[in-house]
């Protein structure tokens, strides 16, 4: 406006100067307006920031920082006050530190639930002062984080008084540190705190003040000794993370075969680990107490080094000192311990000891556990029926135990972990099938199912213990599975021998069958087949026309074929399939009388013609047996 007003008087003057001035005003009109707008916005923004900063300084002052309303606001304000007190202490503003600490402690003395000091008059037992103006009721109302803030505030005030008062501040600081000890001991929230390291600076300062004579003690320094022992105990209690890391390092050295290093780190872990206090802390932090598991793992290291007695002694130590303090909720950790204990004791004549510990320490809740529930009952059954067990076995439970063994299995991840512990659960299931199969007569269908299942599980375990290059990476698990694998293959060969006798010696089947009462049952079958009813039933079975044409067979008067089709190449059939073939020959023997000799003779000729195609006896083995032999070439089993 100041620039544009003269244009009113120059409007009627027709001279070059007036025109030039008018042009300048026209050019500057728009930029000047924009500059004014920018200046106005900038000044307004600066003014707003200045007001907010003043409000923030006012709200952060020692007198107003603790003016929170409800519990949450009060607790948040107290946390801000603690941080401010730490900041004041670092920059040397000790007077503000002491003032802010006193104000904050006053809030906690009144309680966070609105219970002022006047309301505590109704509770005579809670009015007794514990330390620094805090009563018993004040301490009962504190939470863990509030107790931690009070300890920090007392420590900050003690350090500030030393800086503020000089030598006179040592006694004041010592009193505050002693008050912190009393508050921590009498506050119920201290028992729920997982991290008590906030007390370590207090222990350190009190120790120095005892040593410096600020705090009185006897000539034997018994108070200082008690403080030092307590400091060490609680520091060791907080070292459960360190103990877990040592156990992990020892386990890694053990897995790669560096057993000396594994035992060295295990011994350090053993010195740090507190078997009564650490299990709960480790369980809360890691879900599994691997430090306790490493005690059982160290028994495997002694076993690998050939120190059998040391391995058994370590298992005894675990049973007597580790398991009694172990939490029953940690089912996974318990199974890791027992897999390794059983791996040592069972293979060294201590089956009963392993079974008794398993029954005593593994809860029934493991039966419904998501990871090991399927192997809980099979594990107990195996420890009952395996070699070396003195516990009698009730044969009446055989049917349900067979189904239990056939259904026993775990996930690959679970089995890989247990394989690293020296014993694959696939191998455990295979061994259970083996022991049950040995209690059943040869030729029984249930026995065949157990053998086939056991061979399959042992084959998987045999593959799992090896690395990608074919080298054995889990030596103990490999050795535990190897003999079971061999034994199952031998049982399978027994079944195959029986089936061959049935096929190739059908005329003498009643004398070769090992089944109980087979002779009596066969004689009854022969006599019954002579009746008209049996012949009428047999006449219902006719061989297909295309099969009879292919074989060039002639039909008998009863309409059935006298010859059976024999494959030109050897077939890999299961034990159960061979039994079906055997029973078909048996029917021919009973129904056709003398014709069975001709059929049997022709079968022998057909088999002899095809014998040139068979290079090895293993071609008659079940498919699962042949697959397992391919995976077991290093054992020399054929």
C-alpha cells in the first residue's frame, strides 16, 4: 500500500517518470503479495511451535510430571520421571534429581489404586513402616515394574547425594541402599520378577560401603560375607541364559564328534547350572530345559568313548538329581532325557532301571501330547518285553499290542531330533514289531504284518542315520538300528521258507506247517471235502476261459482247470500273496484227489523251466525286504 498510494496522484500526469513508476508498481504487485503470504505463514508456524514448546517444558517440570489421573497415567508419568531423573543425573543436575526422586517416591507411597495414607488407618497391621516411608500395605500394592522403578530411584538419589554432599553423602547413600534391600525383601512382587539384576548395583555399593566402614559390621565381616554369598547366588540364578548357551555349545561339539570339547563346555555349564532353581526359569524362557537334557546327552559321549561305567553313572545321576526337579509340563524335554537314558541303559543290561524311571517320571499326560503321544505307550511296552526285562508279559494283550505297534510313528522333525539323541523312534517301532513277532508262531498273518512293518520302519531309520554322501552321521542311532534290521530280515526269511515249502511241497504240507493243530485241521478239511455239500461249493469256482486257452489246459468233468498259470518271469510278491497261492494249491489237492499229483508235478516242471531266470534267492523276497537290503549294503546282510 505504501508503494501503491502515490499512483493516485501520478495518474493524471503524462510524463515518463510517472509511467515508469506505474510499471514498477504493476510488476511488484504479485511478488509482494506472495512474499507477504509466505511471511505470515512462517511467523504463525513459529509462534505455534513456541507455544507448544513452552507447554511441553511446563508439563515436564518436576512439579507437574507426576500429575497423572488414573493408574495407567500415573504409572506412565512415573516412568517418565525415572527417565528424567537419570537424565538429570548424567548431566550433573543433582538438585533436580533429588527433587524429582522425592516427588516420585511420594506418589508410590500413596499407592496406585487411589488408597491414600489416610485410608490405611483401618489396617493396623499394614501401617508399619518398612523403609523410606513405605509401609507394608504400600509394598503389597506394588507391581513388578513399580518395584523396579522404586529401586532405581533410590539408587539415583543415593548417587546424587554423594555428588551433592560430598563425604557427608556417603552415610545418606548407605541408608538409601539399605532401604532398597529392605523394600526388595518385603515386597511380594519381588518373587514374581524374572530379572533381578537391578539389585546387583545395590549389592555392589553396599559391599563397598561395608568395606569402607560406612556401614557397621562385626570383626569377622560376617555381614559382608553374607552379602557376597547372596550376590553370587542371585547372579548365578540370573545366569540361566549363559548356562543354556553353554549346553548348546557342548551339544554341537558332541554332534560333530569333538567329545573332549563337548565335555569341557559341559563341565562349565554344570558349574553354572542350578538344578533346583534354573529349570523353571529355562522352561519359561525356552519351553525346554536343555541344560538338564545335556546331562543325559553327556552319558552318550561317554558311551561313544567306550567308558560304559561312566555312562551308566551319569544316567544314575540324572535319575537321582535331575529328574526329581524337572517340570512335568516339559514333555518334550522329558522324552529327550529318557531316549538317551534308555539308549545307554537298555543296551548295557539295565532295562529294569530304565523302565522304572520311565514309569516314575513320565506323566500319563504324555499319551495325549501332540509330538510324542503316539510313542508313549509303545515305549513303555518295549521296555516291558525287550531282552533283559524281568517283567512278565501277558499274552492276552497281544491283539491290542499288535495294533499299537503297527500304528506307532512320529513326524520326521521329531524323529530327526531323537535320532540325534542316539535312538531313532522308527528304530524303536521296528524293535517293538520284532519282539511281538517273535511271540507269534510262524505263518500267522499278524506276524507277517509286524515283520513287514518293522522292516519298513528300520529301513527308514537306516536311511536317516546317514549323511547325503552315504557316511554314517549318527553312530549310536546306526548301531542301535543295525541289529534290529538284521533280526527282522532273518524273521522275514523264516516266513519265506515256510511259504516255499507250502508251494513246492504241497503233498507234504501237513507235515511241514509249524502252525499249532495244522495236522488236525487239515485232516478235517480232507474229510469234509468228500461230502456232496463241499463239492457243490467247490463247483462254484471256475477258471476264466482266456486263462485256460492260454495255458492249453483241458477241463475236467467238474468244470475246473487242472493246471494253474505260472508266470514266465519271477514275480516279487509279498508273504501274504504267497500264502494265497499256497491255499489255492491246497484247494486243488483236497477237491481233485489224485489229480493233485499231476498238478503238483506240472508246477514243479514250470518252476524248473523258469529257474534259469532267477539269479539270486532274494528275488523271492518281499518288496520291503529287497528295498531294505538296498539301503543296508554296508551291513553285509543278504
